[in-house]
């Protein structure tokens, strides 16, 4: 076989190179077309996210609104002396409980005892003059009837009797005043309650009257008031819940109220609504409300901070959801509603107070709608979910275990 000449070899090499290049270009072209076809092909739907879903509960509940308030004593007294003098002795221990009428402080009684003695003597003197004037008038009356004296003389003696009687009454009044002043030297508790610190010690001189220095303070213990400011809308709803055709203000006790404080172990102390003020504060739009609570053990103190709840006289229908179903978007509260197509939808809601272990929803939801109660953080609006029905009142720890098993 004849071998190719030297001049033919370059031609064969060039032809082979061209074939190789053409093959590479063809492969690149068809590969690009294949990639474009794959890119234009529809992508498969993402898998549905499993979540726990519960139906919104509609139930008759007692609606409550929460407030912050302060405790106030029903009776508070600044104890002052009603007579001037020196403090002779103190008969109470600071901070102790006292009863109405208990002796607290004694003012030196000696000057007032002397005033009583003098007033008693004046009464005796006035009684003697009155007795003499009465007998003198009786004699003059007989003599006038016998025409032994003139009518003018009888009138003078009758006038003397009347003056003597008036002087006797004045002397008796002065004696009563002296005895009152002597009694005021014993400063007694005007009400039952807890006495405060002693402001004036023994030996000090004190004045009398409203401008006199305070000797101590006294506050009643039981019952005790709790006052708070309630929104005018809430007050109107509470009054509206009272039986129709009745005097609302006369039935305030039917509106339930509860209180809790830092130093009371039990969850809530039941009380009785006593006062709703007669006007709205134009600056804040609130109404002053006052409730009364029993404080037999004295654990509650005036001025103490308290959390209060005011309810309604009658129960009303409300929508209830689990706290775990509620999400926070800045200052907004929202839930994820699952539609018939099993897609999650963002829904802003307005929340009320707690009831039956759930949270009341005042707006944003309808009865029997389905919402996500577990897995809220794993879905976004529009996402397809795989709903797993649970009860709305399922316990949080059960929900947590279920959620953990789903994630695993």
C-alpha cells in the first residue's frame, strides 16, 4: 500500500482538527438547548409543612378587663389634741392594732381638773341664788294677791327668778365644757385600725385645734378600698351588662371584681364594686372606680400597688384561641388561618383578656375558622400546610411534644 506523501500529511491533520471542532460545537449547542428546556420545565410543588391546626372556639365567657390601682384605707385619721397642754404619757406601741376608744395619749389633766372644780362651785352658787329667787317670787306673789305690794315690785322679783334660772343654766353649761375639756386630755382612738408612728413624745407642749401638730395617724384595716382608673368604654360595657330596667348604680355589686398583690399568695381576692365616679376625666378618658375587699388578716396595706380585674354582670359570647397560636409582628398580633385549600393566610387580630385558659379575640376571626396553633414559625403566608387537627384547649406541654416529633 502506498504511504501518503509528506505534502499530504498537513492536509490530513487539518481535516481531523476540523472534524473534532465541529463535533465539540455540536455537543455544546445541543447541551445548551437541553439546559434551556430543563429551565423552562415547570418545577414541582414544595412539600406541605405539617402543622397543628385547631378550630376557633365560640363560648359564653365572663369577660374581664385588667387595671392597675392602689389600695386605700376606708378611714384615715390624723390624731390631734383637742386641748392644749403637755404630753404626759403615751399608751400605744407604734404600728400596733387598736380598737375604737382605746387610750392613745394623755395630756396633763391638772389645769382642766381645776376648771371643773371651779365650774362645779359656780353651779352650786347659781343653784343657791335660783332657790332664793324662787322663794322670794312666791312670797311676792302672795303679797300681790293681798294687795300688800305693788305690781311693779312683784315684776322685779319675778325677773330676779328668771335671771337666777338663766345663770344656773349658764353655770351648768360651763361645767359641761370643763368636763369635756378634761375628757379631751385623754386622746382616744376615733376608729379601729393600725396606729402609725408617734410624732410628739412625752413632755412636749401641744396646741389645740385643726392647726395643732399631728400626734400620730390611724388607718382602718378591714375592709380596704382599691381604686383604679378604667376606660370609659369598659365602664359603659360593664354597666350595660347589668339587668335591664334596673338602676345601674344601685346594682354595682353584681359586677365582679378581683385583685392580686405582690404579698398575697393566693391568685385573686374577690371583692365588690362600690363606686363608679360621676364624671369622665377629659384628659385621659378614664373613670375613677373603687372596689372594697375584706382584709381581716391585715395583710393588705394602704398605698400598696395592686392588679385588678373587672368583669361583667352577665356572661357573653366570645371567640377563644390558644396563646401559642398568636404571633407578634412589631406592635401587631396575628394568627395564621388555614383555608379550604390548606394554604396559610396572615390575619391580624385584636386580643382581649384571658378566659377558660384561652385568649379572647375581639376582632379578626370568625367562628369555626381553622388556625395554626403549632408550627407557626415554620410557615409563611401562602404556604401549603398539612393540617393535623388538635383541640384548641390542648395543653402546651402536649403541643410541645407533638411539635418536637414533627421536626424530628
